[in-house]
């Protein structure tokens, strides 16, 4: 039988949060003022056929670069799709593509994206009101490739959004987008402010907060991960910060059977996200 702190409070938190659904209104029933939307980052260059194709489908491309000379059917198809959307296509030498890619495998194509726009968290919550969304908050993540891997898994697992604290997370870069294999085009990523304030706001709306921690009180697959949920993942090698851990309603751990003491953060996040997805499918 799955037990955690929520079982001891009849599935309601200290602020009267309901595990079945959440409300995007405040505790007094009045809708709070929307959070100011964060500005977009600078334009980004992505490389590779799959990445260029996915962003063309999402209409997020400013310009496409194709290597000059003989082209295969895939490159011809990409150029055709771009032209149908009114996106300029420029033929460049392979040497120039190499310079633009900076060591990233480009497969004969690259694209200059429109400035990345972070999603508004209030809008996301409004879209999911009355449902059981789960969010992923990244506390101190440093490697943009881990960010890309987490966003990719979150999109596949059905997460509502990934939350990036503005001062404790890397920005969305071309390397993150490459790792995500197009997931940034579909999954909302929100840039948030203070972690404590963000989690307090989400708790008031009915979310439970679970942290991934080596000393968590229960195994992740024994914990109740149903209902509106925030999964907090910490930094590589450091884990969730002590202050953020205090904001968690409970923490879970992943059993380690080998000699290595921990998993890569993106792999650990994947386990928790798919367990949350599995429990939702069973309910």
C-alpha cells in the first residue's frame, strides 16, 4: 500500500489543498494578477535534419541554411517545407556550415530560430485547471544537455511544463534544443522567479511538491504521485538545495543496487515522471 505524508492528512495539505484537482485562483477565490511574462532570449542556431524539421513544423524558424551542391531527398524536402512557410532558404558551403555549427553535427542543414519565448505559468495553470498536471522544477541545474534531455522526456511523458528558476538554471540554448530533439517546440518551458515563492503559489493552488533526494523517506514507486504535482530535481552532484528541500511536502529516493551512488539527473527525472504518468493511467 502506498503511503506518504499525504495519507496522514486525508489527502489535504496544511493549506487545505485538494489532491484531486487544483484551482488557478488564490485561496480567497479571486484570480491573482498574472505573472509578468519573461522576455525572450536571443536568436538561436540549431543544426541537424530532425531538429530543423521539428522547428519548421512549429513555425519557429527565421532562416534555413542548406549546404550547396548535390542534395539528397531529405534536404530537398526541408527546403521545400521552408519555402512553403515563407522562410528564407540560403545555400552555403559545407565549410561555412561547419563554422556555424561549432563542432555540432549539422547533417547539411541548420536553422536560425526566432527568439525563444518562455511560456507564462499562469496561462499553463489556466489550461490545466481541474485536471491532474505534473510540473518539473529544476533547482540549480547546470548542464544544458541535461536540460534538453529532461524537456524531451517531460514532453513524452505528458508533463504540463518545465519550470526554470531564472537565477538557478541555464538558459535555453541551441545545445539544449539539439538534445531535446524538437521537444521545445511542443512543451511549455516557464522561466520563474524565486523558488520559494513559486512553490508557495503552486501549493495554494492545490499542488503537492515532491523532491528527489538520496535520503528521501520513501521509494519513488511507493509514493503517491497522483494529483497536481511538482517534481523538484536538483543540481548535478549536489541535489536539491536545503532551502528547497524544506519546501517539499515529501521526498523520494531511487534505489541504487550497484556501486555507483547516483544516476544522471535527467535519468532520475525520467523515472519520477514516468511513475507519475503511470499512476495517472491507473487511476
